[in-house]
């Protein structure tokens, strides 16, 4: 039997051991390594991740409007009137969320294939595959683009790294970072970029603020508005509601698979009935 003094000594020793023992893994610092973290990505997607991660390693700033100059690359930002933290963005060379994505894929492909804001990048006619929020992260591979917001207004975009991590330009006052993917807070889905030749029937729109619709009708729910002339991929077309706008009348509507929506042919450059595009069977 231990004497009282021996028992006290033993308890003190045990307490000292517990205090000095290494912290469990759950209490360790978050792993912010920026790299491809899972298999399955194309070589181009892996290069895009590497390009974004190089900017993280360099400590590049988030800056509102950054990365949207004539060529891909960091630029000085602007003051976001809705965010007091952006007051120093005009002094900071860096990227906003879509500016980083644009730069990463330009470096990966040698071509400026994702020039535009988050919504334009998500709705790209270069989509190889799309994923809904309900599908979660299971089908994604590194280099896929994650977006937040609604179909009408997508406000944030990031590059997936794999293993539940992403690289992003998040907000003013911070540098580019690796984060856990936020599946709440308005996560909308993801898109996989096809960096090869564009396939399908590709056209240009004209006009500004042209809404796509859930059905081929002006009364249908709005899906997304083209801010300006936009490259689109048309799957098929059909005769539906007659529309008169901007001096033109037409009953032809085109289905856009990248938007899962319809647009009147009035706002697609070309003849009233698009050449080479099949009639929709639905």
C-alpha cells in the first residue's frame, strides 16, 4: 500500500504527464496545405490548382475586383461600397474570387478561358459536368469550381482541392487561403471545366440584362440574366410563345443546357431559326 505522501506524489506525476502530453489530433492546428489532395483531376485541373496555390504561398491579398484586368493576373482592387473592410483594396495587388479562378485556369491552359465574374464562370459553355448542392462533395475532383448563391445571383467561387478543402480569395482584409468547403451558407453546386475544344452548337447573344427562363415563355420563372453579350451553347430549339422585343418578333426559343433554361432566339445572333440546331423533342 502506498503511503499518503507517495500517493500524492503519484497523482502529481500523473497530472504533469497529462499536462505535457501531446494534444489530440482534433485539437491540432487546421491543415492549410495548398495542394491537390485527391486523385481524379485532369492534368490541366492540377495545373490550375498549382497556379492558385502558388499565389497562396506568395501571400497575395484578396482585393475586390482584383484579377479582372486586360490579362489574367493580380491587379489593384476597388472599394466595395458594401464592405468597410475594403477601404485599402485600391492599395493591394491581388485577386477577388473570380479573378483567382480566371488566373488559375489561364495559367493551366495558356488561354483566358474563364474571363468573367463568378456567374459567368459557373455557367461557362466549357462545362464538362455539373453537380448540384444535394450531391455534396463525393463526385468532385480537384480543380472543380464551387459556387455560392442562387441561380439568379452567384456571388462566390472557389477551386476544390479534394478531401473537403478548397482554395479561395475570400474577403477583404485577408490573403488568399485554404478553407474547409462550406456546404451551408448558400452553397449552390459545382462545375467541372472542359479545357479541350468546345463541343456543341455555340452562339453569341446580344443585348444586356437578357433573362433566361425556366420554360419557353415570358411568363415563366427567371433563371439568369446575361449582363452583356455572352457565348452560349444551344442544345435544341422549338416554336413556342411569340415574343416581340427590340423591333423583332419571333416564336423560336432555344434550350441552353448550361443554364437548364430557355431564351428567345431574338437575342441570339443569327437567323430567326438557328441553322444546324435540332428541334427539341421536349
